[in-house]
């Protein structure tokens, strides 16, 4: 009796298990993506949705890994070494200071806006004393070096050298002549170095004498307008739509005085000690930034100093950027080498001024008025946030009224809990739920705007955005490898789907570049490698594989919810399949992210017409392990793979993957038929393999028919039409390969079209 009871229980358990399993499989199989190309959004997706923010962190601007192609740290000798008060920070002594002479650091120098200059004094004709710094050199191109010198050389000679860091072998040496007691810019072309990638760059004094040193520079000769070629090539290929500048918290400090960033580069204020021993100077100043935007064809977006700037100074800034050469600052721009205006139209007032919304709004107004008094077409952003909720938003707009074109905010996706008591899957799914969080944010803000009767012209601008994983450094300095893992690429694709679909409401999106885009490291050969994170790979891909218009799509698929875990997003009812469809009128782009951590999901596409069988392109980002990352030795491990694909109406998406279908067809023709009566028919796809869709003129009042004839004139198909449907599917399985003539006719018209079955 007991055994029989267990046996019946076992049968019941197995039955329930298979019912649940089949139910789940059915749920997955029933996933559908319904794409309605007849309700295409007629508002063009702005290129500003593909933006970036140049952040002044982690030596991203200055330093050997930075955007600016400067290989020297503390090139103006304006910061004191932590270990030797007579030596500039980042520089080393070359030679024996106890035997050969004295090295000192003194106030002043060629750059009167700097702090110090370096002095070398040698005792006798046998002395060899100098300063050096390790620099990176290329085996393909040489370098451009210069330094400002003056002194009393007596019988000494100044020498510039590139030296092996271990053996002290001289790879290159050049003697500088004609040094006197006046500052002189001395320039040297250095050769490419074949046997090493890291060398000492030394400024040496041989013999008895004294030399003063200030404002040195060493750049690879293939820099582009001062920008490192590796970065310039990335930006040129990527072509971001808009670039925000200057970076972050720096913008509202007393250090950010725009006039100081347009002076001659060797006369600029230094050091800028917001991040001590990090941001040393502003070599990548306003003019360099504007020129860079011009070269990479990006809209400039300037962040105005609200706290230490003035409305009048901001008008002067706009004049420098945009006015003709008859004005004071337009003339100065021309004198700096740029006669034509830069046409800056995007302006943001203040950065992260979140303490008091009303105070921020009142400070915003005079800056807004000043800029609009110059040009009413300027697009101006007010400093806002989303976590301050309804009250912060209400306080801002109640105070400023109509005086903002965009509500600017910043956001971070948290990637690691603040507790050790969590499940890895929940952490992963929380990150992948970011797109749903953004969807909700858009709805909240629209609701607030309607509730308080604010202007319908309110638009959002997400001007700083990143994902962080808590490491030993502060979160905002997070550069650990998890931040560049495959997971972040899927995260980026998912949120980009959301931003593109909502680009009519949030037309501006700017991802922080220095945190999470390009990584820099040395491979086993000692070569310095610049390589993309999956975040950058995805962003660059979207820039070139997204249409001009959003196409509505309805997704029916499994959803998930996450638990409340300290430090993470808590998301509910997040679709496992994240979909965005766009069109450039000649192609459809279907972007799909499968967020399921371990399972493939199969979905069926539904269109108003059948497009199965079209020769298309399929792009896929997938790795077995979502935690892998690119490295200097394997910089292209994670990449989007492309293949030819005959489009089918059903596809199985791999787990944790991003897939994009690029399908050629003339959507514009369909839209014409949807909006106008035409004396024409349209056959799609053509050529075809299995079936055709016939699109006939709208608004027919008479019965009609479709006939198909082969090339010899034999009628092989006929269909009577008595309804008002404009789509008619015809199965061609019984048709042989060849050319056919389709005739559409009614009492008033006869139309013929040719198609091919292959």
C-alpha cells in the first residue's frame, strides 16, 4: 500500500514536471515581435542620441593614455615631487647630483601663468647631469619634442636624448646650440625607435654651466591637431553626434575659466589641482576641443560655469565660438587660427547643482537670457536630476517657466550590491533591468509635466551616463575589468534600444568616454594597445546600423522581476527580449537583446506583409561567458560578428546576446501606398523564393481580380478580390523558377507588374 502510494505520487510529480516544462517551452515558443511599418514615427532620430561626454578624470585628457597626445606628465614643471622638493613631479634625476652639480625648482619661468621652472647647474667640464622621464615611443613614427631653455652655458652643451631604461644605451641624441639668457623654444624631431617601446627622455647638461628649463612637450608625430591618433581614428570611425565639454565636476570650479583655455598653449594656467597629481593643465582647451568636434563632424555641447562664471562672460564665450571676425572675441578666435565660426548651438548651464532646485533655477535664468539674447535658436539645458523626484522637477520648472529647451540629468547603472548576501543571477538581471528603469523614468517625467501643466516642449538630455562596479577606488573612478566585460556590451545595447525608441522625448544621450569606452594597456611585446570595451563596440555599431525613423513594435515574451538588493536596481516585469526597430526607408534594422542569462529564446516576427526569404545581414554579439573581456593580448576577443542571412520569420536568440537584422527593402514605397491612392501595385519580395505579397491601390469601390501569366502568356493563377484589403499573399510553391507577369484589373484600370521566382 505504501509503495503504491509513493508510485502514484511519483507519477503525479513527473506529470506536473512535464506540464510545467511544456508550459515554459510554450511560453518561449510563443514569443512574438510584431512590427508595424505602417505606423512609422515621422520624427527623425537625431544624431545627438549618439553622443559622448569628455570627462576630466583618470588622466583621460593629460597623460600617456590620454586623448591629448602628450607623453610627458607635468610638462610645465609646476608640481613638486613628493620625494624631492628640488625636483618636479614625474621627473627623475639623470646623473649624480652629489658629484656633478645642483638641480633646483624655482618660482617663475617662461610661463608666467605657471608655478615653477627647473634649473640645472653643473660644476666642471666632465659633468653630465639632467632630468628624465619615461615616455612611450613608436616603432612606426618619430616624435615631436620641444622645450623652452635659457641660461649661462659657459662651456656646457644641452643635449636631448632617448635612452634605454635598463642599459642606459643612447638610442638618440641631439645637441641644442645658441642658448642665451633669453627664453628660447628649442624643437627637435626624434626618430622612430625599433628596439624598445618605453625609453627615458632626458634633458642633459654636459660640462660646466647653468640651464633653466620650462614648458617641455613630447608628442608622437602622427598626432592630429594635438589629439592622439589612436583616439582620433576611433572618433573618426565612430562619428559621435555630439560631444559634451568640459568634463564633469571641473566645469563649475574656479579653475574652469574659458579665457584661460584659449591662450597660447605654453602660457596656460598650471597646475589645475582639482585632482592633485592628475589633471595638470588644460592643453585640450576650448579651441582644441572645438576644432576636434569639427574634424570628427560632431556637434559641440559646451558646459557653462554657473558658479564661478557670469552671464556676461558666457555671452563673450558664445561670441568667441560663433561670432564673425568683426567682434572682439570673433577676432580673437581668428587670431587663434579659426576664422570661420564653430556654430555652437547646445549649451548647458551648470553641472550637478542639485543641492537646492529653486536656487539652481534662479541662477539658471540670467545665463539663459544672456544666451538667448544672442540667438533664440540656441538649445539650452537646465541642470536637473531624476532621483530628486517630482518635487525637484516641479521646483525647477515652476521657477524657470519656459526658460529651458532641455532638462539635463545624469544617471548610473549600479553593477554590484552593497552586501555579500546576493545571487549572481539577480545581480546580472538587475543590470539588465536598466532599460526598464529608463522606460519608467520617461513615463514619470511625462506625467509630472502634464500634472503641473508645464510646456509640452520639455525634452530630456542624459548628459552623463555610465555603469559602475564597486572596487577599492571610489565608484566614480571605477575602471576595473568588470566595467569592460561582455556583460556591459549587452547592457549598453539594451539601454540604447530604449533611448532610440524614446529619442523624440530624450533627443540627447552622452555616455562618459573616459570611463568604460577605450582601455589602454601593454601586450606581451611591450606595445601600448588601445582597444575597445564592449560598451564602445556597441555604441559605435549603433551609430552606423540604426535607421532614421523608429518603427513601432509590440513584443510578447517572458518577463522577470528582481528582488530588493541593497545597492542594485529593483526591476519588475522586465521583458526578456528587448527590441528596437528602425528604418532608413531603404532598410529595416531590427535590434534584439536576449537578457536571459542561460537560455535561448525563440521568437516569431509578424509584419503586415511577409518578408521571409530576403537576403539580409545578421550581426551578433555573443560569448559563452558574459564575464569575459578584451585585453591587450586579445583586444578583439569580443566583437560583433557579421554574416549573410536569408531572413526568416522565426529566430532563436542565444542567451545574453545582442542581435541585429539589417533587411533591405523600400519602406518608402509602402508608406506611399498607405497614405495615397495609387494607380499601381507593388510586389514584395521581388525576386522571391516562396511567396509574394501584392500591395494594391487603396479605396477601390469595384470588385477586382489578380491574374498571373508565365513568360509565354499562359495564365496560371487567378484570384477574385471582393474586399477592401490592400495586402494579398500568394503562395508560389507550385510555380517553377522563372519570370512572371502579374495583372491587377477592375472595371476602371488594368495594371501589370513583373516578378521573378528563383
